[in-house]
C-alpha cells in the first residue's frame, strides 16, 4: 500500500513502457516523438512496426513521475491523429 501512495506523488522518475496502436501513416513516429518532447519526457527507447490491416504499433519506454503523470501522458498521446489505443505494457 505504501508503494502505491509513493507512485501517486511527484518524486523520482520511473520507467514505463507504452504501446500505441494507430492508423499506419507517414509521420506517425514523428508525431509521437514531438508529443513526448513537448511534454519534456525522457525517451529510453522508441520502436515502430507495421501491425497489418493498415495499423502500426509504436512502443515507447519513457520516464514518468508517478501514476498521475503517466495518465496525463497517455491522454495526450491518445490525441495524436489516428490513435486507436494507448496502453501500458
């Protein structure tokens, strides 16, 4: 229980991996990178692959400062044009 409380507070960064499923299009990876950069998010790794049926999957390992921050990042990534789903792995 104590750990959950600490994750909710702004404190030390922790790594989180997100999977973004979106319509496959030119500039998708650039849009994800720009959105994360605009939020001053440190990116450990970023990968994009075709998933078939006109979709792509972008996997990003990033630093976040708690669960509330993570929810905010997921919300903003969801606003990217063509995004179908953003989830934490």
